[in-house]
């Protein structure tokens, strides 16, 4: 897998000058599989193997937005904790946010897990979409 994601992450870093990572999720958490630092390294508060709540991260929301309806319904109706005043915990608001993510093709998080932390996530699709 690292052989396949390395070039993807390198491409993202070259285009953005930011760090990049690949993640997956289970019903409630995002877990980081691979990470590469950009030239202007800033601590993006993640490490390989680390977990974060799916509802409070741009990565989690983009992974959830591109999931099937059954997975989305299960995840949004799970009790969610608020980490900051910006964390979306209401199932209806979260569902609207996921719809927005799908229509715009990316997720942007502003202080949802940690105050003053911004992140952008977009899906990396395989040949099967």
C-alpha cells in the first residue's frame, strides 16, 4: 500500500507545500495510515496509527461523505462529543455538512477538534471510484 500512496502524497505536497496524510475510518474514528510532511512542516496533530473522531475532522467527514447511506446513518446517529464550540454534534447538521462535502468535493474544518486548527481533506479514489 505504501508504494501506491507515496506518489499520491508527494503530489499533494508538491501542489500545496503542506503536509499530507492518508486515513481510513471505522464507525466512529478516523485512523491515519500514512503521513508525509511538507516543506513548511507544521504540527498537524496526527501520527500514523493515531485515531480522531470521525465527526470532528475534515478527513473523517470526507471519508464519511463518500460512504454508503447505511454507514452514514449509523455514524451520524452515534453520540458525538463536542471538542470545541465549532464541533458539529447534531445529526441533522452533520448530515447537511456531509451533503455539502459531497457536492463540493472536499471538506474543510475550522477549529472543530482543536481551536485554531484548520484542515482540508478530499477523497483519493481508486480505479473503481
